[in-house]
C-alpha cells in the first residue's frame, strides 16, 4: 500500500527518483536503478519530477500527502498492481 511517507520521500529526494511497486511493495528508487537486476519487473507508479509538476498545477494537493498516496494506490489497483 502506498502511504503518505512514500509520497513525502519521493518529493523530498534530490535525485531523479521514481515510486515503483517492487515485488508488490511500494519503494522509492533512483531512476537509473530501474534498469538494474534488482528492479527487474518493477511496476513504475510515478516519477518524482512528474508528481512535482502535478503539485505545481494543484498546490493544495501537496497539503495532504496521505490523500495523494491513496489516489496513487487506487490508480495502481485499477491497473492490476
């Protein structure tokens, strides 16, 4: 389950990070790691850069990382993740 903690971690990272589901568990990883053996089969949820752009378009969403996490989690479940 994606939590507000995952969202905060993703937004606070200074590297090019991505939120993924890795073996069914959410994890924030550096984007270059997506090509590694460790991340083989990971489902990409959202890049920190993309999430930051969404929040700039709707700054009020940044006030509730738990709600944002719930929305991301619902999207993942709809995609079968």
